C-alpha cells in the first residue's frame, strides 16, 4: 500500500514538462555524414527528445512572408558552402501556425526526431523538429 | 550597373554557350547519353525540397560534360544567379575533368557578379592540384584573386598560389609581389584545413568570439576540430561546447585544477597537442583562448557579400565603433560625444521591417538598437532612413580618423541602399 502511495505521489512529477536538452550544431554536425551510415550515439540519443538548439532560420525556398516550415542552420548565409544534411534541422511549426523568418541567432525548442527520411529514394532530412518555441 | 570587368566572363560564357548550340560542344559529350539533363537541372534549381535539390545537383555533377549544356541553358534563360550554390558546389567537388565543366567553372570564377564564384574557383583548384598542366594553365587565375575582398575567394586563390612556408609571397600576373598576410580568422582556418596545417587548426580551437549574437568563433573551432580529426585520426575527445574560460586549459587539466567536462576537454587538448608535436616533429602547440571583450554593444551591422567582401561594424553606448572586414572587428573608432549623442537620438526614430527584399546570397544584418529586432536586407533594399543614418555614421567614423573604415561602410551602402535613396 505504501509503495502504491509513493508511485501515486511521484506520478505527477513524471507528467511535468521536461526541461529541454541543450544541444548544438557542434554535436549534430560533428561527424561526416554519408547516406545509410549508422548515426553516432551522441545524436541518436536525442531522438524524440525535447531539445533546445541555437542557429539561423532559413527559408527552404527563397521568398518572403511567414512560413510553416523552415531550416535551422549554423551559418548566417550559407555563403561558405552548401549546408550538409547533418548541418540542417528541418523545423515544422505547430499545425495551423506560421512564423516570420527571424534574423540573427534564435533559440528553437521542440521535439527532435533523428534518422534518415527519404523521398523519391533520396535522403531529404536527418534531423526534423516539431517546434514549440522560437526565441 | 554592370562593371566592364564583369562583362568579359559573361561574354566568354555566352560565346561558349553559342558554340555548344552550334554543335561543337555536343560532339564532345558522351554519345549514348539518354538522360534528360534539363529536368535534373530544373529540379536542382527549383524543387521545393532542399534534400531533393541537393540530390539533383549531385546527379547533374556526376553527369559530367553531358549535363553542362543543360546547366548553361538554364543560366542563359533564367540568369546565372538562379543557379543554386549546391549545384555549383557539386560540379566543383564531384564533377569530372571534362572540357565543358572546366570552361564553365573558369567562366563562373571570373564573373564578379556571380554569387558562387568562390565555389567555382575551388572547383578549378581541386582539379589543378591533381594535374600539373591545369595547375600551370590556371596559375594566373589563382594569382589574380589572392587579394580578393571576398575571403573565400581569396582563400582558394592563396591555397593555390602561396608556398605554405612563405605565406604572403606571390608574384601576380602583373609582376607585382603581394606581401599581405591573411588576417581574417575564418580564412586562416579554412586555409589551414586545405593545407592540413594542424598547428593553425589547434590555435582556432580556443575561439569563442561572437558578433551580434552569432557564435562565429565556435563555428570556426568546430571546423578546426573536424579537420584535426581527419588529419590526426582522432579529436582527442575534445568537445566544443565544453570548452573552458581559462587560457592554458591543457596545463590546468594536467595539474588537476579543472573538474568534469572542463577537465576532460583540457586533457583532450593535451592529447591533441601531443599528437601534433609527434606528427610535425616540432614542439607542442600552445593553446590560446580568444573570447569576447567585456564591452557591451548596442547594435551593429554585418554585410556578407560574395562579391564585395564582408564588413562588420558594431557600436557601444559610448560611441566606440569596432569594425573591419572580418568578424573580429580589428579596427576601432571613438566617435566624438556630441556627434554620437545626435546619432543615438536619431536612431530612436527608426524602425526597420524584419525583411527588406529577398535575400539569395549577399545580405546585410542590421540592429540599430538593442530594443529592436534584427533586420535582414537584400541588395538595393535598405530603406532611406536607415541608409541616411548609416551615412551619418560613416561621416562620424571618418571624423574620428578611421577613413578606410568609413569608406568601407560607404562602399557597402552603395550595394544595399534602395535605388530610390541616394547616398553620397
């Protein structure tokens, strides 16, 4: 009975929102990615976790106005080269919401999904995030 | 207005394209090529999915000379700057040595108005390093850009032109000897990566500097540790995010005065220093910490231009302006108090939309005051009031005695100011 009571007392603690894990592109992009490779434990352990990550927002295609999806990258303009797959987090806003592309470094919090995603037989993403907040 | 210098490569490219249309180039393409390269090029340029654009770009690059006419046709029809960086980079990195690819890369590298000319020059460099005849052929091209204002362009040019042991000694095509050491930390690290200079890379590991919130120093350190891992076969366990604030981390770690992740990082640095000393046969490289000063900056501007080079400027509440062509802002100017008070007063009347124009490559990031969000500005899109304010800032910088910095700001304004606004 006492044991049951303890579980009942601890249960609400488990339901409290988890603090996001602070991560960075140094971790996400810290390896040479090739299609089909086994991703390092350092990144797979972040799969489905709530994380916070800093970077620059970039549109997936040039344009203006609010977006429902955006890329989070580690470089202000990408002028030094094409961001590699493991240097990009594909971010999706909550259903029905959009955001302006903010300038400068932003901190994005959300649930990160790690693993190759394919379309037309090509890897189109390794990191995808369901965004909660952008600061 | 198009500069005369920029017309030459365009004319070269146009003539080259016409020759292909006439059938000359077609004769050099593989005969059994059944691919519709125009579809792949279109996908590389327009697919709404980044990953698909990237994959299509790689496919086009792997198509070699057979795919180049479709790339040129796209550029001819839509403008060369609609070619995405991923496509040019893929051709530069993984394309073959076919004549059409070489000609395209050559023409793009010479085109000052082409956003991705540095990537094209890299393509020439990669090929020239494997082929002495190409190296000799393109040597004047590389020498031409060793003083280019765009740091990436300069880096590839210097990689191919300088003897690493005599870093700033090259004879240009005009017979002049250039003796300017590379001062941009980003370029120094990139050059070290290309050359496999482990000591310079080790030096970059301690960089944590920022500009307008951008941790460019950590990005530099991350590039350096990745390159060191490739060179030495190990990163020693070093983690960028766990770096400490002390100046002599390896020594402190060995002495046991650090704890946790800091201690691990200190030991990792010590291991890396040992590995570098063993590899090079010299003494152990010194670890140096490069961190931000204690100054608080109210605002600043960052202009990134593949064409004109970068300019960084930031200012404090007291009118101290730091700036330069690299994000470490090597030059400073103290604005006279009355002049600065007036600039601060007028800054409070300014509002900038978050986006000004559509940014493709060259861009300005601007924060006039800390209470306003940062704005992005595409070329020819800077609104009049902000342009006028920056013009006044340039005048104030000049009055403080830093004329080159003031001139650099005026030059960048020329690129970003909306045509409706005149800045003199």
